């Protein structure tokens, strides 16, 4: 069973994390190979799960640790990459 954890983000951290994850379905061009590398089934799965986690972050809900780690890696790629990210960083 996955460990469920509470995020201890302040308001600005929650806002940043959620907004970056939401970019997975927008200007960011996530590919299937990238999504699989991060731990998702494919690009569509990554977009769906990133949006789900973003909603949970906004609501300050608990998140499975494995989901948080996978989405944190996705967040880092989406924010910092000019190739796979949104290009707005």
C-alpha cells in the first residue's frame, strides 16, 4: 500500500507546483517516451495525473508518496526544459 503524505508547502509553493503541473497539457509538448521515463503509462496518462495532482495540491489534500515523487520529477522537467517544458520559465 502506498504511503499517503501531507504536503507541507506554503501558499506560493503550492501555487507554483500546481501551475507547472497544469502546463503538461498546454504549451508543454510531453511525449510518450518522456512520460514513460518519468513513470507514467504515456503522455495522456501524464497529463491526466498531473492535472489530478495539481487539483489535490490546490485543495491541500493528502497525496501518495509515489505520486508526489513522480509529479515532482514531471514538475522539474516541465519548468526547466525548453524542449519539453512550456518555454515560459
